[in-house]
C-alpha cells in the first residue's frame, strides 16, 4: 500500500523544483496517483494510534 510513496514523493519534488528536462504533470497523472495517495493517508491514520511516542 505504501510502495508508491517514494515515486509520489519524487514526483512532488520534481513539480515543486522543476528542471528543464522534467515533464509537466498532467491531469491524468494526478487522477491516477490520487487514489494511491489517499490509500497511504488512510493507512497511516490507522497506524498512528498504535505507535508509541518516542
């Protein structure tokens, strides 16, 4: 479920700090990744109550 996190993080970074050779994000890219991001958020919301403070 959290496997796509690394790629999503890199994609966000490329969008925030674009290079000349970085393609722009399309609406299709965002629509494809949004469910994955929502799954990650939901999983972390379920996990957080079980973590001990450190």
